[in-house]
């Protein structure tokens, strides 16, 4: 950010130098191009320099010192007092006559008209000089607002990164807790199968603890991880439960945020499987036209009994894991995702689409 600010200041300073050079030299150049008279052009340049140099000094003093040091600080009065003294002192010096006005001049113009000319001259000078001060203030104000906006964006970015790290680290223990419980239940039923599942778990852990540390992972790797995870979750289901999965691995290279949909699968097995009633869990995932689409369907049980219509009070779509997933979607895919839920006839289906 500091490097970008220095580059911007360099560009602004260069542009201002070019503008002021044009202001000083342009009248003389125009005169020379029209008359070809070098002496006349030099006379006009000296006149421009004499009249514009104080305005240039006033601008630089405000732009580089008074505005940033005092107007935007706690001592604003210094800015106003110094500018008032400068404008008053310069105009008194410029317009107060240095000697007696010849009577012929007074008679030619009239004393009243001369007073009017004097007042108009002072007013025009003050107006021009005030515009120069306002120009310096305006440029500094725009720069200050721009710096504040960039600072806020940087702070939001750092906060989002810290929150994403926290959410991911919170997600991994949640996943491990559920998986270890499944294998623990399996050891009492089929020790050989449990040993095989431990091998699968080691692959899952490698992915969850190492590969998922990246901001994005290949969609194919994420699909393989979820497929293995579903196999482990299905181990504790009996013959009344139908578990289906359809993962269409894309031919092209597509990347997504890791471990984003595991909470939905956990939720499906938590609310969609019952040992005493027919149950169903189905997960579909594919990539089409720049979008990753994830469907997760499951039956729903409340207090271990089938229900016809899911009530909002049943909290089917709630939990720490799901709240973390929704928060990660907001942080990782702002404005580039949809999250749709259909709840009816004892079933629950969630669809998530990501524009990648």
C-alpha cells in the first residue's frame, strides 16, 4: 500500500508541475506564435511570472504543508489564520498605492469610480486566491479519502483472511470428531473392515490437514475426498439406508475452496439416516458452464420418527458446521454463489452453485 501511495504521489506531483509550467509559459508562447516578437513574449512571461508566482507559492504552501499538517489535524485554526494573514498581507501590499495618485488620473476616472475599481480588484484577487486554496484542499481531501478507503479495504481483507483461517481450523476438528465416531462404532461389528477404514481415514486426514491448507484445490481432488468421506459415513448405516453418490469429474482444470461441502454431507447423515425406518442420502456434484453445482438430498427424521413436513423449529439446516460453511461462502464467493433449500414431504434438499 505504501508503494502504491508513493507512486500515486509521484504521478500527481508530475502532473502539477506540468500544469504550472503551462500556466507560466502559455501566455508568452501564444504571443510569440502570433507575433514572432521575442521581446514582447519575454515581457509577457515576466508579467505572468510576477503576477502568478505568489499564487503558485500560496498553492504549494497549502498543498504540501498547511492542509495535510493542520486542516486535517487537531489544529485547524492554524490553517485558517495563516491563510487569512497571507491573503490580507499580499493584497494590502499589491493594492495600496505607493505614493500620491496624480490629480489628472483622479479627474479622468472620478474618485468614486477609482474606489469601485479598487474594490473590484481586491475582490477579484481574493476570489482567485481563494480558488487556489480550495483547489489544494480539494486535491488533498480526495487523496485522504482514497487512502482511507484503501486502508479500510486492507483491514477488511486481513480480517477476512484471519476469519477464514479460523473457520477452516474449526472445521477440521469437527470433521475428525464425526469420522472417528463412525470408525469406533465399526470396530465392534467388523474389525477387518475397521482396519481398512483406518487406511481410508489416513488418506482423508492427509488431504484435510495438508492439501486443504491451500486457498483452492482441484475440483477432482475435492470430489475424491467427499466420495471417500461418504463411504466412511455409510459404514454405520444398515440395509434400510440407501446411500448414493454421483461425482462427474470435469475434464478441464477447475479449482474450488477445500472442505466447503462436508458440513452438508454431515447434516444429511445426521438428519437423514434412521436405523428403524427406510432412509435415503444422495449427493450429486458436477461442473457446467463455469459453475460448480452441488446437490445433497436426504430423508428427515425428528425425534427418531419420520415427519411429513419439516418445521423451521426442527433446525434441520442449522449447526456449527453449516454456519461455518455459509460464512465461508460469503467470504470466498461474495455475490458468486447461490444456496437454495427445498423442504417438503419428509425430505430435505440443498443446492449450492459456485461461479468459479
